């Protein structure tokens, strides 16, 4: 088995597919007048196919990151919305901020996402589509949309609905115009804007007259929590560069989140092309319209994918990917330990039950024999 993080190997594969795609395009452009129809068609299909495989392998490099970073950021987004709008009582906070499936659902996904054999078997050419079908991610997107609607953010709720629907749609029915519409809507996440509004709210509550009807949520916190908020505000006031640094980190997190979501969209859009792009014999009647749409937009898609690839290759972003993979493997390891402990415990219980039955049978036999002796 090859060594090194799965993220690194799939990222390298994505680069390789991109290089082959560029080679096909260069040959098409430099020799277009001398190519036969068959050669031209083969190179055009080869270009599409290898761009599609680049999208597929990039998304496979990000599987652990989808599971952990995406969950964390979406939960963060919903929490901010709750705190900014304060639609519910504080007592309802914990219940209403539950998003996603159970922890076991996430661990089951991560177990597949960190095993190369399972990735080949479970995710094949359509990792984005498999994520759309996955119980954990379905709950994550559905619950997020539900909570955002309850917080009166219908537009953002619709974005999560549409995103999940795109992943769930049959691969040959996915179109670029819908991808582009969803992609434009991702700007609505606006984590930086929400954090700035949140800091302004804290200042209003702790530094001004606390007249905002959302302030009781914070002013009724335990004294220790209020001291921490006060300390943070004092640091912001005394060192504006620190505040700028904090918001720069928020911007980086938001940019990373946008890019992993875009990588999923492109992987979903090109999944069918990764299956049949070079194999005309495998194409059905529905593939003609799909491949026509892909070929119409493939140059723009290729540029966007190359930008994504270059982004994830940056040391700080690649480190986040590999750290996600390490964390995922640790969580899966804990799950296996718990399962093994459960099996061992079950086996011990079976042994104890067998011993108890043996003792009981022996006791019954002894009672019968002593009873018989007494009679004789």
C-alpha cells in the first residue's frame, strides 16, 4: 500500500489528470487543421474526461475535510444566526442548534473516507453524489435549512436545500447553470459579516446602554463568561491590529469553506463525464444533452478547478486537509476500540451466562442426587 496521507495522494492524482487534460487541449489547438475527425473527437473527449477525473480526485482528497470542517463551519454559522437574531429563549438554544445526523453516522462516513479500498468501493466516480445520499450529510443540510427558516433566513435556507438537491440529482441531469446559481449564492454565508455584527452587538450590550433587546441573552450569562467577553472587547479596543487579525482568520475560514463547497459542486457536475467521458459505448440516450452542456462550459470549469487545486496545494490549506484526515482517523480508531470493547464485553457476558447455566445444572443434578440418597 502506498505511504503518505490519502489527501496528498489524491491531490497529486488531481494534478496529474489536470496535466493530461492540458496536453489534450494543447494538441487540439496546435494540430486542429491536421487532425482527423476521430482524433479530434478523441482529444475533445480526453480533455473532458481528465478534467472530470481531476474534479473527482480533488473531492476524494477532501473527504475527511468535508466531514469535519464543513460540519464545524455550518454549526458555527447557525449558532451566529441564533445569537444575532435571538428568536428563541436561551433555554431552547441547545435543542435548536442541533444539526446533522448522529455522531455514529459521521464516524461511519469518516471510516469510509479514511480507507482507500472503501473510497474506491463506496465513492467511485461520484463522491459528491454519495455524500448527497449519506445519512449524516442529508441531516446536516436538511437540519441547517430547517433552523435557518425558523430564524427567518429563508434565502440561506434555500441555498442549503438547493445544494443538497444538486448532489442528490441523477448525475446525467446536473447542469452548469444550476451549479453557477448555487455557487453565486454561497456568498450569502458571509461569516465575516456575521462575526462583525456579533462583535458590534457585544459592544452595544457591554459598553453602551444595553438597550438592544438581544442583550439579556449575554448579560444573564455566568460572571465568568461575562468576564471573558469583557476581556476580549478590551483587547480589541486596546489593540486594533488584534481585531484585524481575528477577522482575517475568519475570512480565511470562510474562503476555505467556500472552496470546499465549490469543489463538491464541480465534482457533482462532472461525475457523469468521469464515468463515460472517454467510453462512448457506455453512454445512454440521456448522455448526449449532458455532455453537450459539459463541453459548452468545460474551459471555464477547467480554470475554476485549476484555481481550486492551486488553493488547496498551498501549505496552510494542505495542512488543514491532512490534519482533518489525522483527526478523522483518530475518531475512527476510538470507534473501533469502543466496538471491540463492546464485543469483548458481549463475549464475557456469554461466558458468564454459560458458567451460570453450568453451575445451575450442576446444582440441580446435586439436588436430585441428594434427594434420592435421602429417600434410600
